[in-house]
C-alpha cells in the first residue's frame, strides 16, 4: 500500500521534469499549454508529497 501512495508523487515529478526539459528545448514542444513556471511547481509538489510521506513513517 505504501508504494501505491507514492506513485502520484513520482508521476508529478516525472511530468514536471519532462515539461521542464521540453521548455528548455531538449524535447519537442507538444503544444502551447505550457506556461513559464508550472513544470517547476509540479516538481515541488511531488517532492513535498514524498517528504511528507516519509516524515509520517
């Protein structure tokens, strides 16, 4: 059950990294949906979720 609860955090971190790399031009652009800072916000939310989970255990 614990590994399932961290899946969302890892997905958010992965999406954030993907879109940040895309924003830097290292990956192809998939659309105009990107704004300036939201990939970084996804990464921060994911890391916070992981840290909160680990502090509970």
